[in-house]
C-alpha cells in the first residue's frame, strides 16, 4: 500500500483514537519510497517531523519537531525534561557524528545520594519518585547544538506543531490511558494528578482531549529565546522549584546546575560486521559498545546459516550477549569521569578470548567480565536498575541525511514531577545506588556533574562505500541493546526487511535469566533451552523499534507493532 505524503499528513492531523489505531496497523507494513521518510512512536509526533521534511527541512529539523510533540503526547516516555542521544549521518561527506544530550547530576550530590541513614541503598521507587532522582535535562541544549550545525528551517518554526497541539489538545490514546491507569505514583504528585486524572483519581478516559497551555507557553519561550530560555529564567526556576520543594524526596538541583549544562558532539563508536560499518553512541551510553561486542563475538560463528528464532540462534546470541553484559557491568560509564577501555573491549585479540567461552548447544553462564586493560581487579560490577520508558525515531531527509535518536525520561513518567507543563526525568537512578562494593569503586557511581550510564542504542549501518544502509533504535531499558542487536542481525544476517526484523520475536539474555517474548513461537523452545542449562522466563518484551532500510527501490520503513508507531514517507 502506497500513500502520498500529503494524504498521510492530512489523515494524521484529523485522527480519532480508533482511526489512529487503524493507521498505526496499516503504516507498520513495509513501504518503499525515494524522497524522505520518518518512523516514530506516535502518529502526531511523526506527522510533525514529516511536516518539516515536506517544507524542505533537514533530518535535524524534523527530529526537533518530532521531539517537541512527543513531550506532549508521549509524556510517559520522553520529553524536554529528559535526555537523548542522536546519531547524524551526513550524506554528502559520508560522515557520522553523535550528539550527547544525557542529563547531568547536580553539583551538590554526594556519593551517598541513594543510601539511607543505615548505609543501605534505597528501594528503587523510594529513589525514583520525587526530586532526588532528577538530572539536569539535556535535550534542548543537544538539539540546539545539532540545529546550529545541520538545521535548515528556522528554530522557531520547528516548535509550531507542538505549540498548536498543546493549545488545541490531543486525544488520550489507549496506550497512554493504560499507563496512567497502571501507575500508582503519578497521581500522588501535583500538578500531574490534576492534569492526567479526574477528581476521583481515575485516569482520564481514552479519547479525552488533553490541553496543556502551560507547555505551550514553555515551548513558545524556547522557540523565541533558544536554550537560554530553558536553562535560565522562568523555566529554570520552575524546574528547580519542582525538584527542591518535593516533600517526600527533595533534590539538590540549583539554577547554577541548569545554567552550566552543556551538550557534546562526539565521534561515534564503530566496527565492521560482514562488510558493513556499524556505528553507535559512545559513552555514557553502554548501547554502542555492548551491541558491537555482541555482533563481533557472533560474526565468525555462522549465524547467517541458522534459522531466525531457532534454538541454535537463541543459544549463540544469548551467550554473546551475556559475555558483553558482564563487561558492561564492570567497565562502562561516563568516560569524562572514569577510564573506559573501549578500544580494548572491541579489539580482535580480546574478542577472540571471550568468544572461546561461548557454549554451543549449552550455556556456560554465568560469565565474569574480562580484563582488556589489566584493571578488572580495581573495580566492582554495577547492578543499577534501568527500567524501560523511552522513545526512538529514525529519519532520512530529502538530501539523504539521516537521524537515529533515542530519547528518554527513564522510568514511566520519570520522577512523576512536572514543571512548565512537562515531565521531569528520573535519570539519576541510572547510576549505581552504591558508590563502591567490597572496597572497590563502581565506574557508574554518582558524582557531581557526571552523566549516568545508559543503554540507549541509536544505530546507523553503512555500506562499504559509506552509503547509508540502515537506521534503527528502540526503547526498552537495558533490553534496548538486545532489541537493536536482534534487528541488525535480522537485516544483515538473515536478509529480512526492516519490518520483518522488527517483528522477530525477542529473546534477551543480560547475564542471568533468558527472557523469551511471551505469546510468540520461540516459547516452544523453553524446555529445550532449560535443558541446555538456561534459566528461562516467558514475559512481555515491549520494545519500540523504529527503523529505515535503504533498498534498491528506495526507503523502506518499519514501525514496532508492539507500540503505536507509524512510518510516514514521500
């Protein structure tokens, strides 16, 4: 089915809830085109990005418009109160660069930030809910940096769709309603309770038009004043007040913390795989390095000869994943603060030694981290909890430039606090709650100004000649790494379309339990996998993969049917 961009755009602007679901199901089918394309987790957000592409805007322009609308319509997952990682592919120069918009810890945090008076760590939700979990947001600074380099349309124009929707309102989707109903913390905090719930504390009904004039005011100010309007002045004061005034779990963020925030442009982390060049984000996300480790461990093992979802494929991928996650837990963190041996972890000699540990037809779990730089004895592994609430979108503009961007407030509805009409993140809980264990420091310990480790894995795959081949990414907490790696394998090893690769059943092993996606054919292997020695659990694995594949016929988009995403293209 082929729809023109104009038809798609008109349809999305007028969707009702029921039509939205039908549109999501229809547009999730693989389509090809040759001009421009966006795959994103919400129809209204995708339409905002598409509108910029239609005006001749760049991939960065479209990304900014998309993110601003996601702030409104997908507050459980991402927004300007959170952080993000962006990969940008420059088609003319065949060059990938990355932008780091990860949150920072306030200057006043101490190593004991997440410890109780008795020295034991807080329980997860004790730490999450309230101001103590809020890191200095990074999205606005990151997007302004990217726009200064790669934007084509004016900054102010990129905010128009989100301001319009915030003013006029949008219909609560079934997914948003479900998450509001399920969460027991959001309704304990104002102004979130009044905004999302009725007088009885029940989630507002599906189809209810939700207006957010306060967010419209915030976005208008940023559209006119740039990042300065966010990190200083009224908006900054609102953020600090929300964080520090929380009665249950006050934070220590100050106006100076906001004013001092800076985003970063950094080189990607890349490795070859079957004659392709795969690039991801470097620190402070573990996604790029860990995904590349898994792929490089698998590369010579003949995975392309295995059937997708077969016992042998699950076995090999699980072993490689568990090995990479063992290294992740010990070494990976913010490399502005700690030594991270990226080169050593991806070196051929080290990977050869680690590959020899893979059990074929069995599991050799549990694995300990390797020692690529002879410093393993100085560190203790991190066991930080990283729960899923994130969003991803992939974009290619009319000039062939591409964006892979993963964006997050961390847990569902973040800290549950709101300021200026938007949700504030809880990204500080991505740090280890303990600074050390058994007298050994943890690389992902909290420190002033440090960025917490992430698993976000925006990925771009290039052909040998430097031409774009695949743009992919996903939400999903620490399982993001497995979701993205599986999809890359589906396309590169098994020759699937991007939609077919996204649709493949998930199986994830992060070094412990082997998770199989509930309700999919691979659960028939549970007994056999347990016989190999795995501890297996069938469970819901709710990814949100959104990708673009370049084919001989043009662009082919894929959107994860597990969520409400769409592909829009011309």
